[in-house]
């Protein structure tokens, strides 16, 4: 079982390298992260973007360009479209965002004619967080894509988190469906949805995990709070996965971890034909490298 993010590298070294396509991968952070992943032997990489800019970046950072396949495309939107086409053509099995905005990257993925999203698929964002104040990895969603998930989307998010936990070697992850309270309050939709999803887990409709909810954040992650409140739960105080009720909750949690808690993380977009790394342009090389490794773990 993987208990620290850097353990993903050792696991992946024993497997065939995945093929990564970088969409407008011209910036230092993205190229450095891909270079690190290539040197570790976990991916082979194609960089689609401005070849001159890629060359200049590699020279500045002392990176051996011969380790990459370079496809020249100077316009960022065209580079994203080309990268997606290469995935569809079977030339790669994971995608990564480079020096282009999230909306342009997502537009290429979501393109109805040439994109990567199957009909009726739910696209979601999964983050794995290593917080020094928590006793294990936390797998959370959605913090970046679905603003206000409806019931069906929450079920999809729950399944994505469980699949990610399984890929990390957690055989029966504990999933907390987060709300403001552990009480089932009919007037709070987050509580109602959580209670139904928890019951679906009990009855095997969502297999492979222990699911409980609604749970407040303290009860999901803090054993002392569980003891004080006297809650009986197979998940409370020891959650592996957190399903957030909306993007505000998830996004604030994500940024609190990175900015105030100095947590490390890896993240990817799931629900498409392949895992898609959606790091911020300001994310560190380490975060981007962890995200590549996580996507490689999930790639077919």
C-alpha cells in the first residue's frame, strides 16, 4: 500500500512506462516535471508546443532534449487540440497541461467531435494530499471542476475516489461524505445525498469501500472528536476519502492544505478516455511530478 506520495515512483518503476503527451508543454515547471518522470522511468514523453521555446527552456535548465519527442505547434489552442488527437490515435495514455490556461485545456478535452470525454461521462478532479498533520493520505474531490454536484455526480465522484484508493493499494478505503453536520437533516441537501450514498454503500451498490455520511469534517478525520461526540461509525476519525458537497468546500480545503499546512499533493482529471493532469501553471515541479505519477498509476 502506498502511504507517501514519493512511494508511487518505486511502484511505477516496476511497470512498463506510460506514454505522456504534454499539451503546450513549453514552460520550465512542466518540462522539469516531465523530465524528472522520464528520468525515473515512469513515462515516455511527447511535448507538443513551440519547439523553439521548448529548446530555449531546456538549454536554460540543463535538460537533455533528446529524451523527448517534440511536436512543433506554436499556437497554444492548436497544441492542445493536437495533443488530444494524439491520445485518440493511441500515441499516448495520459495527458498533461502545460503553459496554457485551464479553460483552453479543458475546451480541447471537452470538444464534442475530437475530445476525450465519452457520452454521458462525468468529468471530475481527484486530488491525493499528503498532509503532515494527518496520519495517512487523503483522497478528495471535487475541488476544481464540478461547481455544485448533483446526486448522480456525487455518486460518480465517490466511485472515482474509491478507484484511486484502490490504485494506491488501499483495498477497502473509508469514504466520508462531507456535510456541515453528522445529523441527517431533510432540509440540508448535502445531508440527504450523503445518507443515501452511505446506504448505497451498505447495500453493495457502490462496492469496494466503507462509506459513511453525512459526516462533518472533524468527525471524518479526528478520532478525539468521534469519541467526544460518541459517534458509532466504521469511517469516522480515519477517512481515506472525502467527498465534498460543493466546489467551494473542496477548493478552500485544497488551498488551505497547500498554503497553510505545507501539504504535498498530486492531482488529475478523471472520467475522460485517459487521466489528464490539470496542474496550475504556478504549481511546483514536485506537485506536477506527483501528479504525473498519480495519472500514470491510473492510466490503462
